């Protein structure tokens, strides 16, 4: 395994550990971690009426803490994997004129 393929481990403000597998994911997730994680026990994503699913960031438990990824939340089927927390994706970048 090359050095660039080694996983990164980051920790949020509450001490939860997250494993990511590339540097761009680390940058994206560090931005996302500044938002509040929502427990699936407390709430689920809201999907606009004109859509069938919504892409969200998820955190799921591993033996080393939490792993962070993204997945689709489907109106009919819910999450496709067993997760503990989720949050909406950050706003897309704004184009500079």
C-alpha cells in the first residue's frame, strides 16, 4: 500500500474518531465536521418532494471509532447501511465572477 493510500484519522470536538482514506476526503470532512452530527435516533434527512433520495454524510461505528462516508437516504427504503449519525452535505462552492 502506498503512503498516499494510508487512512487518515481525525477527531471531532466531542472526541469521536473518524477514518478517511484520502486527503481530499479529509479536507471535505473537516469542513463538514464543523456542523452538528444528527443521531438517527433523533431525526432523519428530509427529502424535497420532487426528489426520491438525498445524498448525506454519514458516520458509522467501527472498532477504531467512527468511519465517515457519504450515502443516499431514500424516501422508500431509508439508509442503505447501518449508521449512527448523519448530516447534510455542505453547500456547493460558489463560482467567483
